[in-house]
């Protein structure tokens, strides 16, 4: 990608995950905005970046020559930031969730259409190789037609800050990953949902931080989701523990490991429980937890080839290496780190924004 200029809005904790991939994608950080000047200053100093600091977004939009905006603010500010940037003629890539209400989300969509500029929400888990593998196994019919999907998520997360005070922190700020994952992996969309939010005894959150949901999906698939962000002990991975049930068998994705699956052996089927056999496939990497994406340590050796590279025009992506992976990389685990996922997301956003600009 050519060297583009970005205005980064929001310099809280999540900004620390975005500065490295922006820099490695050779994007010039043309300016930073935060209501707390000290936050912006700390980020610039940490990553050795020189850029003007603003505490007022509109002033920054008038003063900085940028090609796009990255919105890393809290969910309640996404609508205001995105609409202002789009109105200024700049494409926007923002952190999830898209907005804190449907009304705000619709205003953002309308602003994008009116401005004729791209607005993209980052969903970094789509770039995870084990999620891509699971999606391909489902698509290829390895377990037969899909009938049901289950996801359990239990993490005791002591963030502090805005999440402890926001309403619906699990649904808005975490479960949105899982809701996107089920669509990405299965290719089905929600039709209706029953959801019960609650705040368990002992919770350190102000808002409802646990939920049980039953989704009716297209194609008659039923998706059940149970989650809590204040669950101590026996925790799941941040991806959640998944079961994809088909007519012929099932796939399991648990504790951040690559999927495993079984199908019924119908040829020898008789009696109460029919015999089963494992689904043969070659998982990506080993069972360790190291990064398998082209992160800062292995990028020079294991960079994705310039053509093709990941794009957001497909529901998932597979890394293609420009040279054979190093021995260290070959021992790496089942998924890329957040750094690699965001780098792929940034590249995809740039490619789409340029494509739309050329088309207009």
C-alpha cells in the first residue's frame, strides 16, 4: 500500500493495539485526538511518533490533511465521531461495536451513504485461521446441513474504566464478536432473538454483564449463546467455546484450539448409539498459543504476498506467505495475534476505500 495519512481519534487502551499495525502498514499518523491530552501524548511517546495533538475533533478535521480516520473512542462516541468524519469527506474504520443503539447505527449508515464514503467496522476475529478452517469445513458440508450452533463464553474481566459503568457491556462490547463469528463461520443471518440480560450477584459491573440468548437464523438454524464477563473460575477462551451441529456430525472449537469434529459412520450404523469417526483435516499450526500470523517478530520472513493479500470482500481470509515460514513460525499455534488481525483489517479497509474512490 502507498503511504497514506490517518487521523486517529481516541487514545485509550485499544489505541495501543492499533498504533503498531498502522505504523507497519506505513500509514503516516497525521494527527491524534483525545479529550485527555495526556493520553494522546503517552501514545505518541510510546510509539515514537510525532504528530499534532487535538482535544477537539472538528478542529482536527479542519486542520489535518488525512486520507481516513480510525475511530478508537468509547462506544457511546462512535456515532458522533464517525458522522463528523464522514461529513468532512473522510472514510472511517472504527472499533466495534458499531454504535450503542440502533438509532445511532442508522444515522451512521445514512451519513456514509450521504457522503459517499466508506465506513467499516473492525471485526478482527474474521482473520483467525482456525475460524477460517471451521467456516470451510461447514461450507464444504463435512458435517452435513447445519442445524444448530452453541456458544458459551465465561470470562472474569476486571477492566476498570468505562466498561464497568456502561449499560450492557457484554452484549455491546464483547458478544458482538461472537455474533459476528457465527455469521462469518456459518453464512447464516439472524431472523429473530429472545435475550435475557442480567447482572449476577457479585458482579463488579454497573450494567447487565451476563446474557442468555436464543437466535432463530436463516435456513432454520438455531443459535444459542450464553455468556458472562464476571465469571470467575473455569473460564473459556476469549473466542468462546463452540459447537456446530450438522445432520451427519459436529464440529467443536474450544479453549482457543483448532476445531475438531466427528461424523456418524452410517455404514456400520445399528443399535442405540451409532459408531462415529473423526473428520480428517490438517489444522493450522500446532496446539500452542503462539501467534501464527505475520506479527512484528516474523513479518520480514512470513509477510503475506502482495498479491493476493487479505481483502474484506470475502467473509474470511487465508494468509499466503511470500517466503517459506521460519522454523519458529512453523512451531506457532492455532491463531494470529491481535496485531496481525488488525493489520489485515487495516489493509482491507485501505483496499476497499481506494476501490470505491476509483469507482466514483
